[in-house]
C-alpha cells in the first residue's frame, strides 16, 4: 500500500514535460511495432522498386523486376548503399535462417520476412533522427521534450521512416549533417569568443607572468576549424549518391559549416578557402568507393580488367550525373506526372506537417517582411541555429518547387529543422505576443482569434495528434493495402500448385506488385541444388501482366487473348496446364461483370471470386457512395447463374432502413481488392474451339509481364 501510494503521488506530482517524454516513448515503441505488424499500406512503388526488389531478388535469386533505373547502359541509381544496408544484412539473416531450418524446422525466409526485415533496418536508422534532435536541443539549451514528441508522433516517421524509401535515408543523412554542423558552429562560436577575449586580456596584461598564463590558456583552446571534416564530406558524398537531390538539402548546411566564425578577427577568408579545399580532398575516398562499387555492379568494370589494368573512362559509372541528365529533360520528368510549382508549398507541406507547416510558413513570411522593411535588428543573427534551420527548410523547398514533378516524400528531409524550430508551438500556440509592427483592428482581431496562445494553444496538439493518426492509418493500412496479402496468396498458390502448371496473374487499377514477395526462384539465373550439387536453370512458370488503369473493356480483351493462348497450349502436344487469375479493386466488380456481358464472353469465361482483401483503396478506382452493389462480393448475389436479373440494391430506391444499410454495405465492401480465378467453360468443345480460333488466330506469342 505504501509503495502504491508513493507511485500515485509521484504520478500526480509529475511535471508536464515528463508527460511529453512518456508520450514520445509510446510513439517510439509504436514505430517499431508497426514494422512487425506489418503495415500492408503501399505508399508508392519506389518503396520497393528502388532498393528492396532488386537487392532481395539478387540475393535470394528470386523472380524480380529490374526497373529502367537499374539498366547497365545508363544506371540512375547507385547500388552501394542498398547493397550495404540490405544485401549484407540478408547474408547474416540467411545464415541464421539455415540453422533455424535445420535445427528446429522453422522457416524464416518467407514473404513476411521479405517485407519486415528491410523495414526493420530502415526503422532502426530512423531513430538516429530522434537522437540528433535531442543532441542539438541539449547543445543549445532548447526544450527537447515537446520537439521529440512532435517528431515521434509525426506520420512522416511512423510511415515513411519505417519504409525502404531512399527519401528516408536522405532524411537521416540530413539530420546527421545538421547535428554535426550545429555542433561545429557552437564550438567555433565558443572558441572564437574565448580566443578574442583572451587576446584582449593579453594586450592589457601588464606583467610577463600574466601574459604567459594567458598565452597558455589561449593555446589550450580546442581546435575548431576542421572539426568533423571527414565525416561531413563523407555524408555529403553518400547523400548525393543515395539521391542527387541531397545537393539541395546539403548545400545550405555545408554553406553554414564553411562560413562559421567568419566576420571575426580569428577566422578569415584564408580559413574559408582552406576549408573548401580540405572538404573536397576529404570527400575523395567516399567518392572513389561509390564509383568503384557501382562500376563493378553494373559490369562497366570487371575483375579481369582490373588485373590487366586495362582501364578507361568508360569503365566507371557516375550515377548522380546520369540522374541529373535524366531529370534535366522536362519531357522525361513529365512522364512521371506534371505538377504546378506551388504544389510543394500549398499541398505537400500541409499534408506532411499540417499545423506546423502553417507555423513554419508564417514565421518565414514574417522574416521576409521584416527583411524587406529593413528591420534588420529584429532578424535572427546570420550565424545562428535559427538561420541554419531556416535555410535547411526553405532553400531546398524553393529549388524543388522549380521541378515539374513534385511528390510529398521529396520534402521529408526538412522534418528535422521544421520540428526543431516550431515543435514547441504545439503547446505554446502560434504566437505568444503580437507579431505585427503596427496596431490595426483587423490584425488585432486576427491575432486574438487565431494566433494568440490563448486561442491556438489548446487546439494545436489535438489537431496534430488527430491528423497524424488518420494519415498513419490511411497510408499505413488502407492505401493500396491489398497488394501485400495478394502477394502472400500468390506465393501460397505457387508453393501448392501441381507440377508443370503455369500461373498467370493479371492486375488493373492497382500499384505494381513486387515480384520478390511472391517468392519464386528466378528463371534467369542458375540455381544450386544442395543435394546433388548441380546447377540448373528453372523454367519460368509465373507470369504477371499489369495493365495500369485501362478501361475494363480493354482489360477483358487482354483476358480473352491470354486465356486463348493458354487454351491453345493446353490442347497442344505439350498439354501445358495453367491457372489464370485477375485482381482488381472491388469497386470495379459490378463494372467488370457488365463488361463481361457486353463482350459476349460470359458464355465461355467464368470468373470465380476467390478472395477479397480488406481494406484496400485504389485512388485509380474510388468507391462510389451511391453506386451499384458489388453483387459478387456481398450478398445478395445475381438472381441467375448466367448473370441475368438485377441485384436487390438495384431495385427502385426506397429510403428505408434496409435500403440505407445495403448502400452502406455496398460502400464498405468496395474498400477491398478482389481476386478472381478465370476458368474457360468447355461444355460444347467445338464451339469453344471455334471461339478460341477467332480470338487467337493466328495465335500470338504469350505476352511478357507488364512493367
């Protein structure tokens, strides 16, 4: 009783900062837990196809898709960091998995492992952002509790930080660089101040003994000019090879690192030029390492050429330059989507940071206003932490806005400086005092109703929590979330199918399926049999056709074509058996069957619904609130087996409880990904053969997997 009473007393007497720290640790644990769940949400194809798809496929010799960015002729993606972060850990994991399989008969290599293990590595890296934020706050005497809480509860960390995006690594590198630059600026300012103070004392000293004492103190000051030189330059090189856009994020940080102490008697242009020269010199080892590794991987450089020393400029690959050349062509970047220049500022910033984005933009607008009014005395000092963080936010934001292709994930490296500057506003409000120079009734009303601490402080933290939780749930568990369970299902189909049976999967209106998650041995590389110690090449038996957002009538034409080819091979001398599947969003189920009837294919094509993976939302096929009921997904079904008749919901609407519940059921069931198995009816063999002859005469070759 005494112990419980003591604990309750401590809990009641706790300070608010303790509550923030406890909440931060809760979100830090949630971030790790979301890795092992795992989140089925699929934010963007680059999550897989810029790193994991290639590395996991190469290591385990699985069927995988190598995107155009990894072509050997002109590669755009450096392979060094993904190799070190994924391929090397996979080797240790595989070694451990072999022992678990042999000793305890536990299989650790599966679709679940292919998703979770890479995400675990990137999540552990994401915690370095928290450490850097804490370290900078401690160095400059800032409140770290609310800033850590804002970072830990941000959906940027909970979703992007736990995914295998190159942008997640870019965010971590920017945080490391900001932490190092902040430390160097603080040491330089401290050392320069002490040095100039001692020089003044030295000049005023009257006795030799006093001068000797001051001279010893001056020589005992720590060096500051070249602090963290090698680390800063290496991070910059690694960041550029990871994503060349790191040039935009790193440039203001390196600029502040080079200029620290300038304007004082102790630091001159000689020190500035020397810093630039040594920075370039110290960057060479990392630069050579990345170029050498990339050249070996993309086979521009071979061991034989190294041994014979027959090397030329064509033997080396510089992937950042290839990336820049590609993106300088506006026509090529437009193929990925064209956006107005204001999208980053007006859409992506509020989407990522909601109320703190408004606080940051408002604070920067105030700085610009004071600058143009020549109110320099109220501006932050140039070589200060505020100026450094402001430059780290708005310099890359400006230049990225000039590019015609803009995605929210491009801005996640500014998370660290934005939350460090404006995180406390979640509890203090937008502005603690009247921010305008002149008194005006409208401005005073605007401040009292919206900006003041009394008006905004009680609501900002709640808005922050709600928006971040909603976005985490949406992008982590709903958006394109059916693709991961679809890959698991197809992996099970491939593992249990009869021998000499080909499996064909067609998809439409969903993101690309990462092939390595299906866990199929590659047909393009030599496999090794551990029992016979022989090498062999496996015959391809899985085909993936991805048709983007084609109209359903065109999709059914593809279905006819592929099923016709499969039937021809089945009736041919090889008697090749097959399984044919189609996966589309459940919101298109009724439209699919309408198109099936319109195309007169319902007489010989039977679509059997195997599974609906919930939840799933494709932005290419939004659910319709008052649309037709997906009758093949939810009861009641069609009135007749030949798809004639009407669904109960399609009867004349009567606004009753039954009608509303059915419409609600229809809407909810559209948030799914439907998987159909397609079967060709063979009741009247001659008629079927004639139909197939019409569809497939002359029989075209089997299409390859879609991109």
